[in-house]
């Protein structure tokens, strides 16, 4: 049990370092993304369009995956989705 707690603490500490941007990259980012990502950030308005499209696809995918996981629409009790819902 103690090993799991230590592992979780180490993973949490490492994930914070990966998620936060370094000071050099932070200066290159636009104000909206400062401190979030590494690199130069979006260079033109087309980059923002691409980011918006990718975000919309990701959100829709997440919504539909939850929808079909919660209400699979499959009535057969042997279907694999029912085994997930029964746990």
C-alpha cells in the first residue's frame, strides 16, 4: 500500500513538470496559452482555426463515447458493452 502511495506522489510530481512550460517557452506563447505548452505557439490565425477544429472533434468524440457507454442501445445481455455497465 505504501508503494502505491509513493508511486502516485512521484507520478503527480513528474506530471506537473511535464504539463507546465519552461520560462523560455512561456515568453514565446501568446497570452492565452502561456504556461500551458512548450514551443513557439500558434504562428497565424490558421493555427487557431486548426486548434478550434481539433478541439471540437475531441469534445464531440468524448460526448459520443460517454453517450454510447452509458446508453449503448444494444439490448442483448451478452454484448460486451453490457459487461462494462454491469461492473
